[in-house]
C-alpha cells in the first residue's frame, strides 16, 4: 500500500497484512497530518477512527555544566557534571 499525507504527499509504502508498521522515506513536516493509505489499484479503504500524531522535528537542546562541587578537572580526578535538557527525554 502507499501511505499519503495531506501535507507532505506520498510518504512511502508498506505491506498491509492486518498488522503493519510504517516508517516514512523522509522526515515529515512539523504539523498536523491526515494520512490515507491506498492499494496498488489506487483504492482507498474505509476511514478508520482518527489517530492524532505530533511531528516534532526540533531536537532537544542540552546544556552541560561543571558540577558545583567539581574543582577544575585534572587528569587524575573524576569529572563531575550536570546535563540540563530543554524538554523531557528518554531512551
């Protein structure tokens, strides 16, 4: 099947077997999308329940600071630091 976005056009293809996943061939625009899937004969299936997805193409920023308890680092001492992210991150 072909997967199409109302914003970005054709996104790529996937094998429709009742339990499928899809990864776009290129990055989707940061926006709200309506997605349509069509078969090889350009038939569109029944409309399913809406699924809301958010495309966020902005990577989180990170600030790395020397820990308050850290003396200036030397070759023979551990380096302590803190990392502060601009948004929650996981993984």
